[in-house]
């Protein structure tokens, strides 16, 4: 598959999933999960969906289980909204890069100032 097309499909799925999860799912276990990135495999059979959890009030594992339970509903909604030959199978995971971003920024600031680690 063309890499530009893969990027467009990933971005379209990210936008639609973000809308569906935020506004159409009524499961209270999901909370404030935000779709940060979608990576579609070259054969478009699998999509890795990375989620950011802004508040620590909802356990991440519980939210991921709720989304895995709603996987078929989400695929059906994506099929209705996007004109794709094959809607990929969704695999949800926590986005760990956003959690470590603040720590990395803190360490980089300390390095620039020339201060050693605490």
C-alpha cells in the first residue's frame, strides 16, 4: 500500500474513533480516553490504536477492557463513516510516550542548566 494512503487512512480512523469514543460510547469505564495515534498495517487488516489517559481517576486497564468489548461496535461505526474496502481489526494500547514526555522535558531542562540529577 502507498505510504501516503496509509497515513491518510490512519488519520481518518484516528479522527473518527476519537469522535465515536468521546460522544457515542456510553460506557462509564472509558472516561476521558483520547486517541493519540493510529498505526495501520500495510495490508490494512490491523490497526494499533494508542490512547492517552489525561486523568488518573479511571484505571487504564479497565478502560482498555471496555474498549476491547466495544471493538465490534467501533468497527461497524467506522464502516458506516469511512469508505474503506476493509475496516481493520482494532488493537487498543496505552500511549506511554505522552506519560514520559513531562519527565523527559524536566530532564532536558536540567541538562541545559547544567545541574546534576537529584
